[in-house]
C-alpha cells in the first residue's frame, strides 16, 4: 500500500525523469521537489533506481488489475473492448510522464525490474488479446497481439501528440483504437 508521501515521491520523480532524464535527476532534486531532504527519500526507497522501478511496477500493476476487473465485469466482448479502451485512454492522458519514462528509461531498470515490469505488461496485453480474439475470429493469437501492441503505440503516443482538448483527444483516441482493433 502506498502512503501519500511515497506516492508524492513517485509522481514527482516520474515528472522529473520525463523532463530531464533519469541521469539528469538526483535524489536531492527529487527530495527538494517534494519539500524534503534527499536523504529522507531513503525512508521510502532504496535509492533512485528503486524509485524508477517502483514507478513502472506500480503503474503496470494498476493497469493489469484494472484491465482484469473491467474485462471480467463486461457483459460482452464488445463491452470489454470499450472498457479496456476507455481505461487505457485514462492512463495515457493521466500519466504522460510514466509513458515517457517507460519508453526512454527502460534501459536504466535493473534486470529484475525489467523482468517484473515486462511480466506485468505481458499479462495486461494478454487481457486485450483475449478480448480481441473473441471479437475477431479471422485473427490468430499472434495477429491479435500485433494489433493490440500497435494500438498501445497509438494510445501511448499522447505525451507527444495531445494538442487538442482532452475531451476531443479522448474521443479521437477511442475511435482510432476501436477502428484499429476491428479493422
């Protein structure tokens, strides 16, 4: 369970990592931005590497848990797809810094962190693939996975492309994701 201070540190670090890069941010910078000393971070994390790992692990766990819940609660495969799309758009628009650090700072995760995050991400992809396969009997699992991963690329491009209102972007992304997965 994340404390408010711990979450503040994760959120602040993610923003700083996205803005300046992992190596451009010190523990002191993170602490200062949170209104605490750099060494006080060690009450919550083993170090800057741990903050990066925990940032990406936490959001991957959240994506997976919410994806599982939404797919399970849906009345039909169509509803499940709509719920998954809406959820991922919420993530993409709500956490642009995490998307940036995921793509740019992946190499800075240690091997154990990369493995943990990758397993969570693959489980999340599998939820989408299962839904797409229930909707598309013309695809095999590999084709469905390729379609899902390409759709994630589209949705996760928002930190670089969201230059319209959030409501308009939400609508545009949902339409494009729906079209891509049903094409």
